[in-house]
């Protein structure tokens, strides 16, 4: 799996002209955006903690609980606009926006810039397996990685008689005019120490970047806001950034940076990065000539298997690189502009879960652990939300967070996200999948599920005319009924989350009186509704009409990721869910909407619909030269949703698993007629390698790490055989440490 040319790397024949096209590296804390321009070698420095104070950090959830009973009565009585007054008058407060720190710049002195053109042999490349970004021509080379071992951005520039000015430049697009910037430059025996401190306006918070420059040969002198190097054979730059209050001990910060040479630093990093990236891999039947194309040309061939191969590898690389201290933001771990769309936040009602959807199956526990850090680090704030807004014990998650505060603060008539109660269950579900995949239950997960169930025990106190427990108020992100306001009763997502949270908690405390009580409450919840179009309704409350043309598919939460509705156990509801998917529009053509559609279509075994949704992204000009994606077509609004979610859609089309079921080739994509998928992790504790051909044959190798008894299904009704097993319709018994080979053949 090492060195798969054209799959585990990408390249360009020219430097990046825009920050959106800069190649990306990261270790889950620091991020680097590399232009690779020998005339102005810029690296934009990012860090997950860099959010600009805007006052929202002090916002707490309002005390609304004393008004809840009146709102519930009004909604149940048929007042479809009653929720508009619950929290009305409060300003919409965006979370603290994510921003870049600064950029390191290595600029040749006039007359010494190498040429970045084909005649000079220029090439810019990103190696996903090592995390190293290289830009080189005949007389110059720049290599960058973000070390997992040493938590430092490392840049190594080599050439003949290097003569360049080295500076730290804070003047990135959108930087506040009142940013208090201070610099210091200190010459050292082997180079220099550069620091940049930026204080936020109207805040005691600041961030400081330190860069240690080491040269091989040559002379270093102070010049302008940095240093000038003349006659050196190489430059080594080590950069860290820290957000803080007060002042840092700069000498100590610099002294803490590693003293090794570039080769040693890279080897230490690759020893951690490569095994993580290479745990899983996708190889398709691609043309070698297409695999050899630069990414900017390959993205113009939406039907090429080589494009899907490279984007899946890039997606896993970027997802791994963006996840560590926190999971990926809307922009992953990167931005070159202070004015990030939607504050560059974690948007939790769709985007975050879609971005990390492949974490368990694609063997990236680092992503799941980063997500856990975000969730468990905010539970105290989630308790405040439950108490203040709903007067309940337990936890309620916000729809947006900057990574620091988990308080609800999004109050808006058209987006009453303070009414959304499904968030805790939705955000805990990826951690359930992680626990099932690894077989190691985290006590923090059990405790959080109990708190989610506790909220529902306090909140679910009202019933409808049929005597069933109603979720009221209720909200389906970010949609509304055609004949009512946004805040309603019994949104399907809310019902699914409540039912799942109560039963998941009960499953973890068998014999406890709370388990029986929670199961009984789940059984009393309203049933899902099938509307007059034969579709699973977005709102189960009678009389609420559908709004089909919308980017979100919140009401299909029981299909993906919950698997509570599926073609095997619940074929009737699955048919209704499929009808709902058929009727759903793409609205504003957002990437996350298309890939959410693909994930659900794959669960419902609709390969044609999944293929169409994936192709809408591949053909919509969503990908920058960096292979990071945009939110809208024509590369409009830098956003990681498509880049990070695409591998999940591909994997779900080929392999699906639950703790008791394996589905092989449920919905193969049109772009994947033949290939190999290796290293997939299943939720019953086995790794899986799958090889399939265009003629419908396939072979799956299972490597169980624990005993399991599973039902094996195929997406098209193909027969299943195993050399050492009995009837293909019988459950498959797996024994830890005993490999099993399954063969599929056309019926």
C-alpha cells in the first residue's frame, strides 16, 4: 500500500496563486497551507485554538424554562406560530470565528528567485502517506511537514547559495485593523529566533508564534521585520503558535523546539503518520495515464475512477490531518482568511457528523478520539442548556460551537436552533460506532448516554390526542413545514433521537430500574408517519405538510446513521424512507446535502441514486487544486464537507456493518466498477478486505478480533458461499483470530 503513484499523492505543475489552492498539512493541532512558490515561499500557519473573541464566549443560555409549559400547550393546541416567541428578541450571536495566525515568508533577494515554470522542472506535490509537501525546481527545493511527534511546523529549504529574507507576516485577508502586533528578532549562533505576538482588540487574549531559523553556512543579519540570509546551503524553520493570556517566556518557547535535523524530524513524524494513513486504502480499476495527471486536471474528469481514488485518499489524509485536539471544523484545520464563512465553526446539526462519517469504518480512531474530546469537554455547558432552556436534567447540545463553549446561543426566527433537542444523541452516535468497532466501551460514553436519556425523562411529559408522548417543541434542522412555522411538534429526527437515546442508555444498564423506565418511555413515543405521497414524513404530527426541496435530510436519521430503518428488518418503513429520498430536492446544491443523500441512498441499496449524488459533487467543480473542497459548486466558499465526507459515501456503497450484520456491495457506485478496498473496520470487531469485479463476483476477507455471530447480506441478492461454512443463508459464526473468506457470485 506504500507509494501507490497517483493515488496516495497529488501534484501541480505550478505554485498556488490562492490560499485555497495551497497544499495542506496538519497534525490535528497545527495546520500548514503551503504555496510552494520559489519567488515567495509562503506557509500559512493555523492552529485549532485560534478563535477571535467577539463577546460570544461570555454568552450563556437564557432562562426560558418557565415559559416552556405555555409554549407546549399552545403548540399542542394547534398554534403553529407559537414557537416564534420563545427566545424572541435575542440577537443572533455567532461563535468566535476561526482565523489564521500568520504566514512564514522566505523571499529571495531581488535577482535570486528560481523560476517556477516547466523549463525549470518545477513540481509541487503532497504525499498523503508521509504528510510531506514538496515544491522543487532545478536549483531550489522546499519541503514542509507538520510533525505528529514534535507538534511543530517544519520547513526545509535547500539551494545553491541561498539569499533570502525571512519574516513572519500577520497581514492576511480580513485581519482586524486594531490587532496589536509586536515582533522580536534575535540572532543566534546558527541562525535566528523570530517571534510575533498579536493581541486581539478589546481582549486580554493574544496568540504568539515563534519560529526558530537554523542555517547551514552563510550569514544571517537583521533586516526589516525579519532577517536576511546570504550564501546559505539550507534553511530549517521550526514554527509553533500558542493562544494565551498575558505574556509568554519566548526564550523558553524557542528552547522547547526540537534540535534535530530535517531528516530526523521527518522520520519521527512519518513513523506516526504513515501507519495511521495506511490502515485502509481504496484501489480502483483506473488508467495509469489518468492517475499520473495533476489534481487540477484530474478534477475535470468526473467520471474517472482515478479521480475517485485520489479524492478518497486525499479525504482520509485531510481528515486525519485536521483531527487531534479537536475534530475538523467547517474548514477542517485551515483557513487563509480571517472572514471565515459561518465563523469556521463546528456546525453540529449536519456538517460535523458528515465530515467524520468514515472515522470508524476507515480505520481512523484518531478522528473519533478528537470528536470525543470536543463532546466530553463541553458536557458541563450542555447541562446548562438543558436546565436553562428546558428546565430539565441531562444534556442538550448546541447547533454551533467554536470548540471552547458548548452553550446554546443561536436564536433566530428562521433558524430556531435553540429548539433542537436531538443534538446530543446525534453527536454521541459516532462514538457509539467507535466503541462497537474497537470493542472497548468508554465509561464517558455510557455516562453521556445516561445524561441524554435523563433529559428525555424530564422533557417528554406531554402527550398528543392519541395518548402517545409528543416531542414538543420540536425542530427539524434547518427546515419548516410548508404550512407552519419552524418550531413544531414531533419532528421525525427528534423522535428518532429520543427513542435511540432512551434505548441505548437502557442497553447499558440492564437490570437497573431506569432501563425498564426508559424503554417504556421510548415505546410511548409517537410513531413515524407515512404521508399521502407514500414518503416518510419529516414531521410525524398530523397536518404538517412537507417542504421537499431542502439540503438537509434530518428526518432520515433513522436510516443513516441509526439503521433503525433498513431494507432487512423494516422493509415497509424503508420503502417509505426511499420514497422520501426520491422526493427530496437539492435546494442550494450544497456539497453536504449531496453526500448526505448518497449515504442514505447507500443504506437503502439504491446505487443509482447514490452514484448520482456523488457525481453531482465530482462534476460540480467543488474541489480546489489542493483537493480541499468548497461548500457550493464553482469552488464557492472554502469548506471541508465534501473532501471529508466523500470517503464515507464510497465505503458505505461497498461495505456496511452493524454489530450483527455485514452487507457487501449494497450500492456500488457507477465510478467503482471494479477494485479493492482494504482495511475497513466493522462494527462487529473484524477488519475486512474486499475485492470485486465488474462481472459481479467479489471476495471478502474477514479478520475477526473478537467472537461474533452475524447476518451476511448482499445488495443485489447475490448468493454467498464460503469454502468451510454451510448454508449461505445461515448466520456466520466468527472466532477471534480465525480469518474467514467469503465469495460472492452472480445469482
